[in-house]
C-alpha cells in the first residue's frame, strides 16, 4: 500500500530507506520539543507571568509538528520534509509580541493564525513566485543571519554568558558558575559532534550535559559547591501529556482590537515574511539535494510543499503554538536517502511517541537549553558567505538587517530598516527603475510600521 502511494520505485527508494531517513531527520530536529516551550514560556527570565504555559506548549509543539508532517506526507508526498514551530519566529512572538508589545498568548496566536491564512492564500496564487523572485538574495541572507544573531544574544543571556550592564548594556556573565560552564561545554560538544557527522548532535548535547547537572555531586550556592547535591532538579521522565490550554484560543484573540490594529498588521506581516522566505529557502535547499530542480532551475512540486507548510501553520496556531515551518534539518534525511513523504510520516509518528516526556522537558537546565539556541544561531549565520560583498549597495542593507535585529531586540525592526535602506539606496544611486516592485511595497509598509 505504502509502495503504491509514495511510489518508491519511481523515486529510487524503498520502505527501509525512507524509515532510516525519517529517523535521521527526527534526531536532528528533536530539540525543538524542548526549546520551543522553553522560549515561549519565558520561564528562564523569571517573567513567565503573561507568557505561554510550558506544559501546554510542549504538547502543542509535538501535536502541531506531527500534524504538519502528516499533511506534508500525504499531500506533498514527493517531499521528505520535517516541519515544526520555527526558531526565530517563536523568539519574535515571545520577546517582541508578548513580552514587548503586551499581547496575550491568545492574541499572539491570532496573529500567527491570520499570517498562516494569508500564507495559505498566497500559496494558491502566482504571487508566491513573484515575491520570492523579487527579493534580492543578499537581503534574504542578511535577514536570515540577523535572525541568527538575535537567537544568539538570547541564547547567551539564557546561558548566563552575557549579562546586563547599566553603561555598556551588556557584559560578561558569571562564567564561574558550574551550570554556565556546563552550558559552554554543551555548545562545544554539539559543534564537535556535528564535525564528526554524528546525527542528533543537539539532542545528544542537551541530554548528556543535563544528566551531568542532575547527578547528586554538587550544588552551586553562589560562593561554593556543596557536596552530595545536584546542580539542577530532575523532575522525572514520563507522565500524561499536559493539557493544550491554548487550544483554539487563536479564535478568541482575533476579537481583540490589538490584532486588527496597525501594530497587529505589522506583526502579521513580519510573521508572514519570516515564514514565507524561510520556507522558500528550506524547500529550495532540500530540492537541490534531492534532485528536484530541473534543467531550467524550476523546483518540481514546490506548490504542494508550500501549501502543506501553510496549512501546518494554521493548524499549529489552533492547537497552541507559533508558526510551523519547514526545517532545513530535513537535508539530513535527504542525504540518508529520503525521497518521498514517507520520510515526513516517520518524523510525525516519532514526535507523537514523545508526548509523555514533559517532566524531562521541564528538567533541562536553562543554561544547556541556551547552548542549543546558540548552536542553532550558528546555522542561521553561516550563510552570509553567499552575500554579494563586492556590491556595497547589496551587502550594506543585509548587514544592517544583521546588526539591528539583536541591537533593537526585534526581528521586525531589522527587516523594516533593511528594506527602507535598500529602497533609498536604489533611488539615490539611480537604480530605482531596475528595482523589483515588491521592494517598494515592503519598504512603504515598513515606513508605515514605524509611523503607527
């Protein structure tokens, strides 16, 4: 039955290969089930009041991931893609929308829902290709790198490597703290495991160093270590899945005046923009590896993949988590031989099997979770090598996006400033007539976002 539906022979694969590919991709992206609730709950900063419920988001993350993977498996059946709530987008929602703009979790989910519906509508029209082809490559790469640097500053703060300072704004944290040192070692080990091509390096690093922190060997009091105690509390491994307390809250949030106000549209546009180009970039990368790009450079069946991705976003917002997107880690499964939606199906099933691990998720020390976030940041930033550095008119706006996101603590501000700068540079350098219309549209919307 599976053979006929996924057409293994046509795609030069088989059931065993697809299962191995699914397991491989799962191992590379399993960290999201721990990091997503950690970020959205705001617990690490001691500001959990008003943020998302950790247990609810843990369950929602797994359910949304599984749903999105199943949609990709059975609709975009030629794509071996893993989908889950996107890193960077979740940080934007937690720190920018809920923490910064004062939105409730329900209102934040409403913006995700509307952005997902907008993405779904765009995926059904030719506008999708028009937008993708209009945004300069350097600007796309700069925005991606900026998101990485934004994640890096958040991760370093979570780890305790970076602290606040009244004059310099940031300073070195308490690196003598054993948990901070464990977090730093976890980051190094993740890098080494990646260099050695070990699958699941992030989840291995998180679990191994968390276990070390749980061992009853020491306790840091701020001045000394007590014998016979542990650095972090271990809450257990298995339990019944926590309730998805925000189920369908997105509908309630839409009735809020904030969501339909100008600021709400700015949030919706930012969510749409990040998800749209992140998905396009990921699918293009996977297509290159899997041989889905034809001689004319056209990606085969990309319409089905983007539609499945957008439906996943809508479903994710309804069960209680932020924007679901295609994961670049899917490339690991493709390299392992995955060529069909069977790979996505395996990923979804494996995530569902993890529903009972909520106590384990709440036991992970924030310093080690932060290390994983910094590692993910590295993956975002490393693509800057493809920016057109020889053309300052292209590279300068990209760099502006990179540095303003972490320094303004806002992804949307970085995107807006980069597009405004790009448009002004083209006007003043006499290149306005050769600039894609989409640039002017985004630049005008960016100006409006600052004026409301």
